[in-house]
C-alpha cells in the first residue's frame, strides 16, 4: 500500500511540473503591483485546474521566436513584438522596458500584428504562426484593440488557425485586410484573404481558391490603397512530413481594394510549380514590386488539384525541392505587368520567405533566412550582415521615415540597428522561451530541466 501511495504522489508531482511548464511561455516577470492580476491570466474553466496557483520559474534571458513586428508610424519608440508561443509584448520607450499585453486570451501564438496608419490606437492581432514547422502553434482568430494595445477583443476568423499578414488602410481606420494560411495539418475553408470595412464587425472572404490553399503574404501600393498584391500558398503538414507547393500557389492582383482579383502569370514569372512566395513594395517607387518565389524542380514534387484528397500519402519530402537555377527573386518595374529574374537568393522558403525594400531607395533590398542578406543593386547580388544576436530571422521592419533604423525578429527575440545593419543592439531579457520538453529528477527538492527551441537546454 505504501508503495502505491508513493507512486501516486510521484505522479502528482509530475503532473504539477508538466502543467507549470505548459504555462512558461504565457508568464512573465511582473512587479508586485501587477502580481495581483495574475489570477486572471489564462484562467481555465476546468475545475481541477482552477485550484492551481501559477508562477513563472524560467528560464529567462535567452529569448524566443519572433513572428512579426509592428511599429507606430507616429512614434517609432512605440512598438509591438509578436512571439510564436509567448503572446504579444509592447514597449512605449524604444525597448527600455517591455510588457506583455495578450496574457488573458486563449492562445499565446501570434502570427501577425499591425498598427493602423490612420489611427495609432487601433492595433490588429492575427493569432497562429505561419512558419509551417511541426512545432507551429495554432491560433484562435483575429483580435482588435482600440486603446493602443492595452486591451483586445476577439473579432472573428476563429478557424483560420494561422495568420501570416495584416494590412491596414492608410486613411480609413475601419478597413483592414487579413492573409490567412488556414489549418496546417488539415484542410479547411476558412483561409485566403479577408477584408473588413467596419473594424472587424463583419468579414468578407475576397480571395479564396480551395481548402488546401491559403494566403501567405499581402502588400499594398504605397501610392494607391485600392491596389493590392497577394501571395497564395498550397501546403500541408503531417506528423512526419511537409508538402509545400502546388497549383494553388501564386501571385494575385486587385485594383479595387481587394474586391476582385486576377492571377499574374507569364510575362517573366516562372513557369514551374510554385511554393511559398513573399512580396514587397516601396514608397520610393510604387511601380516596383519584388517577389521572392519558391519554384519546384518539377511538377511531380507538388500536388495537382486531383491529388489534393491524398495529401497525406504524398507527403514524402520535408519540403518542395526548389530548382537551384530558377528559384529566388523576381522584380517588376511596372506594377506587376512584366517581371525579371534577379537572383537565386531564397534560403529555406517554407520557414522564412520575408523580403523588404528600403522606403527611400528601391534598389536597397533585404531578405532573411538563417541570416540577414542585403542588396544595393536591386536584388542582383547580396552581402550577409553580421553582428545580430541569433539565427533564423522571421520578421523585418524598416523605419519609413529613417531607413537607417531597422529591426529584425528571430528565434532569439529582437535585434535593432540604427545604421542599416552595421551594428546591432540585441534584446534578450525575456521569459519567452519555447520549451519542447520538461522533466524532473529524483532529488528532494527535485531539479527541473527543459529544452528550448534553438535556445539550449536548461
């Protein structure tokens, strides 16, 4: 009997430790004044879990994966950092301090964040990261704040699970567009491009192909908010494998605010089956568009529409096998009418695929993968920037008023430069790690150990 009681007690210890680690990414260091609010953070409706008292035990100071950045155009000292598993954080003093602002909601995975250019008090959050990993967490829809990120309300699109981009109208605070990837591990219809004209009260699905194809990027013409470009992406992950690419992947154009769309094909664009695509425009020259395109070696490596029902059976490769001779960056100088191949810069597109253009110089282009690549000749050649604090870059921002000021988000959190990447300041003092596993040993008191995604074992 005593032995059975010891086993039961040990099991209770294991359960308690496991539950604590599930909450690590949701908790943060707080002041005594804020501690009384912790009871409301991620409050469970399960009566068994309601009796638990939670506290963060670390680790701290190593960072975690950033999915997106949003900076106030009115005041670049105010910005938000979106994490794949640690919610949304805000600074109002250019990074001297940060605070978590998304702790009371049902998901801690944020894929996209945007501050309205028309009203800086309006902040949009799209939940569910869009990086297509086995560990990618799904979200719970789109959230809206009307008080500069102090509080958020759910405004719909709950079944999208993965949001890759949010655009806001430059002059109308009620209008926004959402690029939704949809379910990563299965088919669903709540994916594509959505538009709201009433600040999230209602949504219209304005671009939809099929239940396996979502939208992975969205850009707006800096000179005309009626002109939009979207990238769609057909992909599916299984327990072991990933298939990215197919007939659903492509580039689309709208000239009436996203109400109608036409597919861009030929005229210099690659003929092969496409995978993930990233897009970029620049206020330096609104005629110029860059597209970073994953192109397959042959069509047999991706799905046809007839094969979509057998997606899982076809998942034999980790990702679409890119054609080394025809995979990389294209540029249009006439708003998408014709395109020219520029270079083969496109590292691991299913996981990265982010391209940005300097707002003052249309030939100054940045792309990211494990590292940051910079071009000064319109994406024909690139140099690798050094000095930032971590590999695997997923977010990139350029100050529209001062393009020397750039920020990157990576698997180690945030890096900031004020000289176009010559020197960097790294921000690592967060409790935002992504634990893959946790365990305890037999000591009394026991040791706790965990392994973090790309941030070591603790």
